[in-house]
């Protein structure tokens, strides 16, 4: 077994094992074992409006902790999640600003032995889908910093693989989002802002008939019957902003 | 008369279709200099194998051709989305039931000059578009996306067609290629008819001619 302090620099074997894992759960368990971590979590495609998108989370945390997290709606105050999805670079949890609302979460996390140290890797793909890959451990801070500094690169590589697996699990194997032209994305964004066809026609300098044709093409391509459904789908796939 | 030749009627209209493929070769290959597949004296491409609808302007016996274009649904493979996705992404984007594409629009200036000496080629293009709008309206189509040369755009404007130019690109031949999204509606039909001086439909739904029935 690998020593927790050992540098895992070339990690092709673990990458392969993670690739071959039959599920995201198995993949994160593989990573946890390999690095002797306390916990590993993959959190995919968080959006601010939970109505639009139920969070996809796979974690080695105890089911008691996950249940409590959901029950207490900690997702809405968790600094890792709130900041993590707007960050691009990997970060140590000590970098996060802790709001008063998050104090209860932190106390609870300690009680449920989530881990004393935490580190997260944000990932964004070509389709603008995001995920957050978090690891925790129980060790002195200095030792933890050395570990993350030495293994940061390997963790980023591993998170890319986990992200791809999570996307397939969450959205299905056919994950090529239909291509939309710039004009279609403009129309969809304006719909999301509450504009109707006549207003969009004015804004874009097109006839209403052409705007309706673009909107119809969007619905057809996204397999949606209404524009509301198309907007929700486009936000979920990060084609337009929420 | 303007009518449509659908896949089920190809066989009984071999003469006029062959004439159409020859006209397309003369117009798109010889005159406009497009990179289109030519076989002998005809222009035939891949999309012709998909059973498109040809809107033709012919004599009542369907023997002499004056103009033609090709209609295809944008839910399937289309020339505009395949050829212009890079150069005209906003024109290539259309894909939905009720949106069709019209390509290979052309008029035969020689047969028109012989049989309709008082009709200008410009008016002929306007009539071809009016027939297309009437035909599409009769089939529940709401929008037609079509390509044309810059010169023809002015003809369409003078014919009171309701359309937006949604793309324009160079590099396909002697002139730029433009793409327009045309409104198909009662309003569009009546505006065009009034401008072109017609009170009755110019489009005639296809029916086998007595001569073809006898054959």
C-alpha cells in the first residue's frame, strides 16, 4: 500500500483503475484508497436554482452525514460549494471565507468526522459543465499542505476522469449537446431574460417570423416542447447563464 | 404552370427532370462557377438521392422547363446546414418541422425568352418565389430558408417577399452566396401576388397529365 506521505507523481496505475471503475462511486473509492484519504467527493454541475437542477453528488462520506447535510440544507451555505463552483484553480479549504451561516455546518462537520483538512479541484469542460472534486484527511496542516502540493497535478488529472464518468452517469452516455448557432444562443438568452418574439425581433433587427423559426429550431434541437423547457435545459448544460 | 414533382412522380417525369439537371449544370457550374458535381451535361448531387421535392415551372404537358428549385425539410440532412455551417452558421442553424430549405433555384432564360418574350428574368425569379410561397403555405410550412445571389435579393425585395437575410459568404463562385429566411403566410402570398399582378394562385398542385396517364 502507498504511504500517505509518499509522492504519487507518476500515477498511471491509479488513473487506469479510476478509468476502468464501473461507477463514480467505485472511482472515488479507488482514489480514496490509493492516497489513504479520509473522504472523497464528486459534486457535478451545481446550479444556483436547485429547481432547475438537483445536485449530483457521489461521496465516501457516511450516509448519516449526507442525510444531515441534505436535511439541514447545508448546500446553500457550504463555502466549499458556493465558492468552489466559481473558482477555476484548486484550493485548500483554509482559503475559504466562512460566513456566520456556515458556522453550524462546520461544527456539525467536525462532529460527523468529515476530516480536519480539505482540498478541492474545480473542473469545467467544453460544454461548460462544472464539477467539484473534494478530498479530506485527518492530519496536521503542514503535512496536508505538503501532500496537496506534491499531488496536486495527479488530483487534477484524476478529477478530469471522474468528471467525465459523472457526466455520463448524470446525463446519459450520449452527451453531445446539440450545436446551437450564435444567433440561436442570443435568442435563447433573450427568452431567459423574459423577452417575447416581437421584442427579440426588434433587438436583433429580424422579422418576427425569423425569430419564431430560430425559437422553433432551438426547441426541435433540444427536444423540448416549450421555450421554458428549452431554457432550463440550456442552463443545465451551461449553454446560457442562469 | 408551377407544380411540384415528388419522389413518387420522378419516373413519369424523367424528361423534365433531366432538363432540370441540365439547366442546373448550365447555371451553377457554367455561369456561377460553383463547385458542384457534374455528370455529363447534368448537375446532380448527393441531396438528389434523398427524395427531395422539385418545384418546377413547365408547360402544361410537363415537357418544357422554365425554372426549378429543390425543397427539403430541415429536420433531415440539408445542403445549407452541411455546406454553410462554418461560413453562415446562423443560416445553417434552422432545423425544425415547418421549416424547409429551398436550394438550386434557377430560371432558363432561353426557354423563357422563346415562350414568354415579354417576361423579364427578374420577374421570372419573383414568380418562382411566389409559387414556392404558395406551395409551402398549402403544405403547412412556416419558413423557407433559401440561398440566392446578391442580384436576386433585389428581385425578391421588389417582389414584396417578406424575408431576412441571415447569412452571406464569399468563396463559392463568381458572386457571394446569400441565405434568407422567408416568411410563408397568407400575408406574404397576398403581398407578392399584388406586387406581381396576380389575383389567382400561380401554383397548381401536381396531377398526372392526360398524356402521362395514357402512357
